[in-house]
């Protein structure tokens, strides 16, 4: 077996795999013997079928299978031994000369494959590079809002005499005609709406102060949060929204007001455990610290986005585009049109460039994902999951077993490895570039994170 490399240019090469009879014939013979032993042909006892008959019936398919295996083994062995960094996988060379040899009179064969070479790139990132590190301004307003949210979450619903701006209304919806009379056979459905989430000011004004039993005419879309929510509120399919009236009679059947939990020791203990917090001042300090920790991940993601945009724009990364487009077409499980590949290729190339930039950073700075480190990281994720449900984490032995079980699943293992790699990359960024810490309001932060 012989493999010859022919470079086309800096990004493309051809690998020619030359196969002699000695490379495949013993394997073909052994495979045909197995067929002969197990084949069932009328008139012949198993194992006594003439080899010529077996050769005629199975010879070409067995030869193809054997050649495919020995060529692939030789191809990838050559790539590995010579440390050739490739993009995608080798694909058969286009044209009639991609395979040389006669399957009907097999002697020597030559198979030619195209490969796309990983480009050499330089990533310019140092303390000279300055990026905004956006943080939420943790002020009294935000802390008090969080405390109110917690008090509401641990509060209780009580009946109310009239509708307030944050109350729940249990209502009946009846579809109306243009003249405001009830549409016979129209929609009749009971549902709940929240005053807190009504954005239309005039509708909110109409409902505020109303009492149980009162009726008002409203547009369903103005007391719900988008098509899916409107349809669920009316008990219909979303696609039917276009066919119904815009006018509905809303009858207030019941009004519920959220009575917030008292700022007491009982609430402090429920939130953080017995005796951890003992005063409102301690609660505010604790909430402030938790909020800072809560937004770190989002601040890190925003920083990564800034650096991603900068590096993608300024890092020169040449790709073997023609090869990659053909590889995408050949490797796709379902048929894909050239027009579709062209349409989606820019996004694919951008993602690939980022992977190459990440890989260059990891290699240049000797950043690795150690197996034990992956296990410990997975254990940390499991502990976090337990904490979310207020449950204590298991002992270390059980925790390790759970982590190994998660990592035994390929998709989960890849997901965990990607999360750890992202964490290491963010840490590298924060240790390398100059950060311009910038405090913004919670609302501004949300807008920046969205964009």
C-alpha cells in the first residue's frame, strides 16, 4: 500500500492511494470463504459450493467492500502519521481518473481523494486590545425590585373587590359581532389574564377599578402576549385567529390580588436557610451579592460577542471554499441543492472561521481539556442542578458515577466539553485583553444582551 500526496495549492491537496493485489487479495479470499461456508444454494451442501459460483455471485461486492476498508484505513493512517490538519473529510476526486483499475480483472488500483487543508492563521489578541465589559448597576432600585419579586413569589393570592394594576382576572370571553351583540355560535371561553402584562394603556385603563360581575368590550390581542397566548386564552388554534372577530365581551368572574409575603424571619429562613439572614439590611446585602453573581455569565457572553465580532472581521482566514461546498453536498444525509449550499455557505464559513480562531488560541496558549477536569466540571453541573431544586448533592462517589454516566453519552459529552471550552476561552479573554468596565442599568443591560 502506498499513499502519495500532491499539493494543488496552499489549501487543497490530492491523496492517491495505490493498492496492489497483495494488499487486498488475502482479505477477499477470506471473506469469500466465509460466504462459501454460510451460503445456502439449492443442490449444494453448505460449505461445498464451488468457489467459482461464490466468486461469480459475490466477488465484485466483496472486492468493493474490502477495497473500501483497506483504502480508508490507509488514507486516514497517512493523515494521522503525517499530522495533516484537514477540514471536513477526504472526498473522492472529481473526474473519470478518480479510480484506476478493473473490477472485472482486478490487479492494481489507484484511488484519488481531495482534501481541504486547515489554513495557518494568526490571532492578534493582547493587552493592547480594549473591550467594554458591561455590568449591571446593582442599585437600591434593582435590589428592592428583586426583593418584591421574592415577596410576590412567596406570597398568596387573595380575593379583591376591584381590579388593580398587578391583579389577576378570571374572566369569560364571548365573541361579538360588529354591532357589539353576541355572535351566535361564536367563541365562548373562560381564561385568566394578568394586568401586570397588559401593555396597551387604554385597555389597562378600561379594566382598572372594575368589579366582579362587570362587563367590558376589549380586543383579545391587547390583553395577551402574542398570537400563541391569544389563541390559548380563547381556546382556539393559532391559525384560526385571522378568522375571528376583534371584539369580545369580557365578564369579570373573579379578581385575585397577590398579597406579598411579609419581610419577616420566616421569609428569610425560607429563602436562605435557618439563621443565615436575620435582618432586612442583611437581606439587601445578600440580594446585591447574588445579583452580581447572577449577571457575570451574561457579562462574559457579551464580552465574548464583542471579541468574536472583532476577531472575525480582522483575522484573515482563507478557506478551501470549492472543496468545502462539495464536501457539504456529499456528506449531507439528504439531497441538498447547490443554490441552498450557496445561500447558507457564508454562515457555515463564519462558524468554521471562529472554530479555527478558537483552535489557534487553544494551541498557542496550551489550553487543554483534561479528562479529570471534564469529570469535575460535569460534577459541578450536576451539583448546580440539585441546588436549583433545593436538594442536597449526593456524596462524591455517587456524584462521580453520575458524571461518568452523563459523559458516556456522546451528545452529552460533547455538550459538556463545549461548555468547559467556552469557560476556558472566556477566562483567557479576561486574562489577556484590557477590560473597560462599564456599568449600565438593568434595562440597558437587557437590550445589550438581546442585540
